[in-house]
């Protein structure tokens, strides 16, 4: 598993959130079994943090203590950022710098531990080129018929399929409605068809669909392959990455003599959640907290353009940070509530400052004190969303 600094920051921020830790991909490499898995991950994090302590005999005032102390005080002792600054005698910027140094060291320590736990196996990652190409792409989910798109793909791939003696079997007269971005979904389907045609020993690639909770499982079946090769790791990881952009996933399995590749996508329109925060890590934390709930998270890192972005996208709900450069969250909240285009959008203020009364007085629907945890965010969303939107805010299948 690739362990990034953002992942370590996320895990530390949810050190007391056992529900999130139990479901986190990192926990799955450690042990199995519900709370035991979450407890194992928490113990691993704290043990790694303790390993950041300077050698015995290091003077208490030595700067070598700062990365360890900055992280321990904030995430284990749960002191507020201001109290961490006071305890260390450092400015906010200095504390953040020391915490980042500690997180970089933790990422290295934990990466070694997890690699050993996985037996040295590395998790396939989507190529950097693909990630860079999609960074500037605005993923816009729309109601699409996946079977209709596949029919179009069949015409594109027909010469290649015929050359390999491969056919494509689609249910006649049926629709497969999903909510996804047309451009990225087409790339997933093209890549899967091309790869499966190369694995086929003749015959047909059968395609069907099955509703699964709020999702739709688009299943590609390749019979008669026995224990032959599976879908290549790079294809699986890159298709999986594109599916994740659409709140979906791609995976494969073997059932007797048949290779099956599942492309699971939302079967209902996702809620749109705009996060106004200048820290990208905060956006990733919200995204992780809402994984599996049919919510698409988009970010506005520039507070100055937050109102314009909200008016353009028309999100179902907005999460708003307070401490941002240029324009603080209170100013942005006032602008949101004074604009006819955005005043009816529920706003959840998220801040290290304990100011729920001010947030509600300025028109916010809810207030959450950072660090945000999954239970707090889910509760706030359930209360903030109007009835018609709340009906769509339901967990989908795992």
C-alpha cells in the first residue's frame, strides 16, 4: 500500500474515530475482525509516533523533540491548536512545520511496517500521467445508459473483436442507468473491452447488470478462461481510479471457469458537496468520511471565488472553513447568504474555533469543530439537508 503524508494526516485526525479506522484500507492489511482491526491500526499509529522520540538524554528544550511533541499533543492528547502553540512556545506556522516533519517521518515508518505486513507486495497505482490528465478534468455525473455506451464501444472495437473471434453479448431492449461522467466512463469501458478481448479465447464477452443497493454492478463475464491470466494490474488500477472519480469501483474475480470484472457505479444521482477550504488535506478527509454515501465532493480552495463557484455548481450543501487567507469564512458565509443564487444552500461551518452561535447567527445550518470526524459530519449532513435531498443521502453497498 502506498502510504502518503495525506493518509497519515488523515489517520491521525481520526485517531479517536474507531468506526473510520476499522474501515480504512490501511487497517485491512493488519488484521481482520471489526473493532480489532481499528484497535490494531490505532496501536500501530501510536507506536510509530513513540518511535519519533529523540534518544534518551536529549535535553527537554532541544528542537529534536518538536515533531514528536507537536503530533502527540494535538492528536493523542487532543489539545487545541492554540494550546499546542502555547505548550511548545511556537507560532502557528512553526507548529505546522514541525507537525509536517513528524508526518513525513511517520509515513516512512508506517510504510515499512505495512510493506512487511503485505509480504512486500505493492498496491497497483494509477499512472502519474493519468492522474495529471484528470486533475484539470471536471467530472460531471449525468444520467447515462451504460448499455447504449457499450453498443457504441462495440462499433469502435468491431475490427479488433472480429480479428480475435470475440463477440459482445448485451441484453436486448434493456437499459442500464448509471450516474457517471460520460468522458471517464467511456475510457473505462474502452479499456475493459480491449483488455478482455485480448484475454478471450474466442466466444463472447457477456455483459449484464445488477442493482446493488444504490449502485449498479455492470458485470463483464469471460467464460472458458479457466485459471488463465487475469486483468492486468495496470488496467485494473487505472480503470479503478477513473471509477473512483465517479464514486464507483472496479474489481475482478474468478467463478469456476469464468473471469468476471465488475464495474460498480452509482445508480442514483449523487449529492454534490462543496468544500471551501484552503487545505487540500481537509478536502480529502471529507471525501474519505463520505465514501459509500453517494456524495460527490468538490473543492473551492480560493475563498475569494467561493460564492461564484457555489452559484455555478449549485451544490446540495457547503462545508466552510473559517481560517483562510484573504477572506475568512465569516465573510464568505455572509456573502453566500446575501446572494439570491446561494442563500438557500445549507452551510456547515467547520472550524478550530468554538463559535457555533456566531455560525448559526450568520445563517449556517450546522457547526462542526475541527478535526472533522465521520460521525460528526454524517450527523450534521442529516440535519442540514432538506427532506428531498436527505432522502438521497443513504449508504450504498460496500
